[in-house]
């Protein structure tokens, strides 16, 4: 099966902890993304990664950092989580930059 | 950053009637306009898209219209069914990543 796979599905943690989320795509796409979907369902781009070029949304706090070993993997690390980081983090991929997005099932983060 | 506005935020329609969602964008370099449907507990999935070289596209009951001059595009669902109830998102792309609208919760009632 070819798709976008995210782990974990859920994560509950305390303020100040570090968390990492994994994303892998088996679609052979060149570009991967992280989007944040908040409680109001707003979808905001965080990062776009294409051919080792990272494009960062300037509004993303520095405690967030993407990590990619190859074009099929794009992980997300949050160094010291804060309550406003509670959200669903959606990984996506596309054949080329900004083409049709294929989303993973998301990681729901709850920060206590 | 460049915004994508989407209205209405909630839309309630009678089964069998039409539903229309409108979006506007700011970046005149935008050239790709997809629409995604997100059902509860699921991820967003593409349902239809349109590129800047077209003004109208139809796939079965879905119609998208694009007015580049006004920087507006819209989704029309004809003959709505209960299965059409979901969140709908428009998006606009100028080639780097897609910016999403604020979403429309569509409720199709019997």
C-alpha cells in the first residue's frame, strides 16, 4: 500500500518536554510538508521540504524543527512544548511542490 | 503572509439542493486551486482542483469556478446528499506550498 504514514497517532505530554513525530511516504513524491490543524480546524503550513530545500513559515516558533534523512521521510521535533502546541499535526506529500497534497492520518498532541 | 479567505464558515442545506462555498486570495501569482473534503476523524482529501488556465471545471456533482481578475474561486455542490456533510477547505498555491482557507462546515439535512 502506498500512502503517507504518521506515528504516533496520539501523544500526551507535559509543558517543557521534547517530542518527536515521524512521517514516511511511499508515494515516491519529491516534496513533504508539515501542517498544524488547531481546535478550530484551521490548517496552517509549518514547513515544506523539497530536494533538501527547507522552506519555513516565518510564524513557526524556533522550538519546532523538521528533520529529514531522505525525500521519503520528514520528522518533526518540538524542543520544549507549550500549551498552545496542542493540535493535530498533519504530514503531507506531493509529487512536486504545491501540487495535490496527500495527507497522513495526523498526530494529535495534547500538552498538559 | 498571503491570506485565503473562505466563506461561509457554516453552511446548512436541504438534501437535494445546491451548496456554494466561496474563497478569495491575495497572491496574484497563485496558479493552482484545490478543494479538500475532511470528514470527522479523517485527514483532508482532494475532491477537485482547477488551474489558472481554466475558468470552470466539473466532476460529477462538483463544479469549481475561477475568476482570476477578482482573485476569487468557488465550489458548488449540486444535488447534495447526506454523505456530503463534512468540512471543506479551499487552498491556493503559487508554487511553494498551499495556503488553506478557514474551512466550511457543510451540513446536509434531510
